[in-house]
């Protein structure tokens, strides 16, 4: 006979129920979350806003990568499916942003605007016509124009995609905080690999001519003209690049974390790097002038060949002028077409005059 202790069955049942609650309920909840419609993260008003032209024809594409499936959508119109796939491929290949958590941005929608009307409807028409793309962090949108796009080659297009992705990620992580424009653009350039050292000569020339505005001024007014904006991008990109080169990506991560926690960029910058942004700007300008000096300016391929071309034109003109002077001297020394000594001379008789000569009385 098996003896059962008093209360043994009750305790066993209680342990069994507790084990069931610990294991089965979370598993069921996980299954419910897994089966949930991922489109709930992207409501219709987010991917197809009411003012969107050709709204019913818009095609929404989701990536296959599980890390991005619930965070990214690409909206395109018929005929642009290949471009949409390229956007997804680029972001699947390089989804992580320097100094930010792995799941940032949490949500993003890329619109591939096929025409001017769609571009204006999504951006409000406030973006320069030569812009290669624009991020709208308040709506978690990025808009890329496919019509008359000044994107350049495939590499430049990929950089634009990553650039706007970086804008959305930084603003998503620092939600509600004011981000200085120079840091915002410089960070996006850094994250997209957009800082091209071969363009440093243009930055050096801008500094030498006094055309480079202070970094703080870029926060107040970003240049609207293309030339001024390109210089502003170079300024911002080189400043953030210099910051990372001095402290490493870990320094950037600490800055962003302290900034997010305290809400004050200047204070986070001072605590992280031991200097104010004003002191940093002075050191950065000295670095640019020292590293990207006139030797680099004249060593650039484009500048070099332009210089060679101008030198050749100058030498050609000098040679041509010298040849003209030599030719003029030679012609001056040449005999005339009818020189006097070529004429037939008549020999006068002895003591007389030539028959055609006229004798004075």
C-alpha cells in the first residue's frame, strides 16, 4: 500500500499549475504576437496619406529580413519596383547606424516619388529642386525623387538612401530634442559614407576665401543655393568625421547617450570630450587648414588637369606670338616682288647717255 502524505496531491497540483502559467502563457502570448499582422505598425495613413496622388496605385513593399520586416516599408508606383528593391537591399546590407542602438529607427517609410506632384504632396514643396532626397522625421518618412533625379551613379544613390535612413534613426533616438543642423547633416554624411576626402580641397578653398560660415550659423539657416549647401555639407561632414577620428565611435556613442539622457547637447558634448563646441570648432578649423592645405588643392585630379590645361593654353599663346614675331622679321628681310636689280639695264654708249635717259640742258 502506497502511503500518500496529507496535502501531497494539493502541493503537486499547485506546482503543476504554476509551471503551466510560467511556460504555457508566455508561449501562447509569443505565438499571438508572432501571428499579429505586421502592417499594424504601419497604418494606412502612414503609407498612403490622404493627399497622396494616385493613392490607390501606390505599392507598399516590406523587406524579407526579419530584423527590418517590422521597421521598414517602401512605397512606389508601377514601373519602379526595381528601385524599391534596391532601397531594401541597401538597408538590409547596412541597417546599423554608428553610435545608435541596433533597432533604430523603429519605423521608417521610404517613398519613391515618380513625379513632381507626388514630391510636392509629400514634402510640401519646401525642398530645393536639386535635392537628392529628404527626410521628414516627424512623420518617419524619407522621400526620394525618381523624376529628373540628380542622384548620379548607383553608388551616389545608395549613399542617399543611407543618408536619409541615418536622419530618421538619429531623430527617432533623440525624439523631442533639438539637434544642431551641422551635427545632424554631418552624422548622416558619416553614416552613409558620404564624406569624400577628395572633396577636401573645396573645403580648404572655402575656408581660405572666408566663405565657410560658423557651425552654429548652419543651425539657424541652411544655405538654399546649391553651391552654398554643398559647402555646408562638407563643413558638417568633416566636423563630425574629425570628432570621431579624435574619440572613436565609442565617443560618439557616449555623446548621444548622455545627450538623450540629459537633453542638453552642449553639456553632453563638454562632459564627453572635455571642451565646448566653440573650442572644438577652433581646433577643427586648424585641423582642416593643416591637413587639407594647398598641396592637396593642387594635387587633386580635376584641379591638376585644369591647371595643366591652362598652362598649355598659355604656352601655346606665347609660342604663337613668338612665331608671329619671327615671321614678321623674316618677311622684312625678304626681297620685294619686283626688286630694282632684277630689271634689264641698258648700257649707254661711251661718253653718252642711255637712249631713254633725259639730258638736262
